[in-house]
C-alpha cells in the first residue's frame, strides 16, 4: 500500500528540522565569532561581529607557538606532550 503524505506536513517537518539545526549551530557560530575578538569585546557585546578595533588573533598565535614548541621538542611521546601543553 502506498503512503500518501501531505505537502504541508512535510514542509512543517522540514521547517522544524531547520529551526533545530539553527538552534544547534548557534553556539558553535558564537564561539567562532568570539574567538577573533578581544576579551573585553566579548564581554561588551558577545553577539557582535569583530570590528577593526576588536579584532584579535593573539589566542591563536599563543596556541600555535606552544604547539610548535611542543612538536620541536625531542620527546618520544609527542602526542601526550602536545596535549599537556594545550591543556
């Protein structure tokens, strides 16, 4: 027997799934936006995009510097060394 679906109910399901997807992705997008701002700018307006005054990549530079220092060290177990440096 062939199942007949109503187009309106299918559209409602897609609308609900789209809404849930946006709700689930919002914190990830917010973290990405705030990762390029200074700490003061995050606390002033966490939902704003970074501007020329608030743009900051110092956190990324610190992580890359620590990671490269850990990888260049002559350690037999480099993975645990990198994890301990980042943590």
